[in-house]
C-alpha cells in the first residue's frame, strides 16, 4: 500500500485475500526494490523537471522559420569553406551555430510522446533543410576554384561504429542539457558536430561528381541523425515524457529503438572491423620493411591499395647503402608475414651514413630557403592580384600559391596572364595561379586564316589566353560562334574560321561547343572581310 505522499508503508508489499482475509506471502524482493527505485526517480529526478516548459522550448525550435533557414545557410556555408580549406577552426565555427538542433529534438520528443503533429512539423523542417544545405554547399563548390578532396573532407566519408557511439554520447549529453534547462551551447555543439560537416561533404561530392565521397558522407549523416533522434527519445522517456502511453505503445517504442540501433550497428561494426584490419596490415607492412632492411632504415612513404588483388604496396624507404635489399626479397618477406600474396613497388633511397649529418643540415637549409621563397612569392602575388597577403591561399605541401585577382583599371585577361607568368618565372618549383576577376570579357580572336587553313599567331595567342582564363575559372568548355557539327560542302568564311578556332581550342585542352554570338562564355571571332552579325 502507498501513502498519499507516495511513500511505501512498511518494508514489504503485502496482499490480502478477499475470501479468507489472510495475508499473502511478500512480493518478490526484486519487485520491491524496483518499485522503490521508480518512485525515488519520479520524485527526485523526473518530478523536478518542468515538462510543459521543456515541451514549449522544443516546439518553438522544431519548425521551419525564416530564422532557421538563414541559420542553415550560414552553417552550411561556413562548414563547406572550412572543408575546402581543410581548416578545423572554420569547421568548428559551423558547429557552433547548430541550426538542426531544434527539429531533431522535436523529432525525438515527438517519438517519445507519439505526438504526430510534432513529428510532422520536425520532419517538414528537416526535409527542407537537408536538401537546402546540400544544394547550397554544392553551389559553393561549383563557384570555388578549390575542388580537391582535403583531409577534412575525406575524414567524413568512412563512417564506422565509433561514429555511432560519438553520436549517441553527444545526443544523450545534449538532451540532458535541454531537459534540465542548462548549457544550451552544449546542445548546439553536440548536435552540429555530427551533422552539418557531413552534409557539406555530401554537397562537395555531388558538385565534383564523386559518388563515393557523397555516399560515404551521407551514410555518416544518416547514422548520426537517426542515432541523435532516437537517443533524444530515450532521454525524454527516462525523464517522464510520454508516461501516459499505454504498455503496448511503450513496448512498440522499445522494439523500434532496439531494431534501429541493431540495423545501424551491424554494418558500422563491419566497417570498423575493416578499418581496424587495414590499420593492422599497415602496421605489419611497416614493421616488416624495417626488420628486413635493418633498424636504421626509415619508411618515409607507404601507400597500400586494399582493393587490389593481390595487395598492392607502394613505399619509399631511406636506408644506409650497405643495407639495400632486392625488391623480390621484400616481396617474399611481406607475403610470408601477411600470409597473402602482395605486389610491391619499392623506391630505396640509399645514403652514406658518414654524410647523414650533412644531409640533415642541408635539408634544414632547404626548408628555410623554401619558406623564405614562399613568403616572397606570396608578397608578389598579393601585389599583382591587388589583395592583402592573408587573402592568398598557400599550399606548402603542394607548392602552390593561388589568389583571386581584383579588377584593375584597363586590365584585360592578357594583363593577369602576364603578371602570373612573370611571378612564375621566379617561382622555381612552386606553381602560381592568379584567377582573373569574374566579368572580364574574353579576348577577341582575330580569325585570320592563311592559305593552308591555319590560324595566325595573333589568333592562337588570344585563344591560349582565353583558355588560360577558362581553366582559372574552372570552365570545362568554351563557346565558338558559327561552329557546326559537320562542315558543309560550301562553307562560309565564318564556318571555316569557326572550325579552325574549335580545333585550336580542343588542341589546348578545352572542349569547344557551338553557341550563338555575344553569349556568355563565347569567343568573339573577328573575321576579316565579314560583317559581324548581331
């Protein structure tokens, strides 16, 4: 029996028989303690939560609003720029905004309460926000000169069981902070860490037509999204939300949660096992190479193609000259140690131990000179492009410096190309790229053709400059007015010139396409003796 204040009377639960009035045997001890634990939890934990206030806060943030749309755009844009620059600091900036927190929490609490109106409102917001963010980030990539997969991007393309666990812990901590009304910033960090960067990676994969990156990143997003929503449901039920549900509904919730977690955990577990196996093989290959070539050997580069059959290994090893080992011996040692056939391509850099210190000093000097050259080139590019030095993209590993030029009075594409070539002449092994400002017209092409049907030097130079600019703008094709699929039996001068220009464009690495005159991205052909059509 329970008193009005919720406390148990006595030390054991007793029942009275209606027929005899005798006292029945005590309830099982486990039932007794479980009941006391539930009562304690309801009084001291879930009973202290202001459920209406929490639900109002969740409902206010769960739907689609102009503010939510703006925050989605800002977070997605910051995340994509951080990924393209491989800048963890910028990616963290996107994490702090956390625009997807509200709808996901609304979805989790809607599942806990079986509140279909809340579920519908949250799903509509997420159904618009997710493709919205992907499309926006894809547009950023298409407009950006940077389209290479950075380490920050690749890190989000292979989800595994650890990602599931991270999302689980993040969601539990975030939901706890939301329910207890403390640390809303913690919620934002916990949710956005696992969601917006993968969505931005999906946009990158779609923009670059890389289905493996897009698919892997979307798998990570889906894993984290579902885990966070269901973890929020668990915490909501634990804190008394949905206590009025029937036993059948509660069992349905429990079965759904367990089934979803198992369905996600099994493939992610296999992925983690595969990654762990690859890490073990990599460690074994490195140790085998070191043991075979001696303790003083250093493996400076090791690339393994795990998809190849047999296993393909590419390595660079620095070792004393007297410790050189034939490639066939390395292959046999690796096959014996790994227990499977391998193919190896090994570059052995053999050195004289007596000159090791001199080599180290030379390497240090070379590195210092390289840094000084990079600083010098960065300053020159900044002046030529008309931008501050901190706006220059310097990739020291790839030895590449790139800047987006600002409009200069009277400057044409030839101006920017000449500036780039002048700096490149002093760049040694560095590559220089100055991107002309958008909106500068292509150079007119004087399509004067000699008796052999070849274009003159002026035309070729104009075409090369235009193609240089097209490459800097990441164009894949360029328009040629008057170009036809097949040359007619009696071609006009315009058609003859267009065919010669199209061939020159193709010879210089760009795809020509037939367009009308005066269209964006089309060459302006100047044909001697012909009137220009408008």
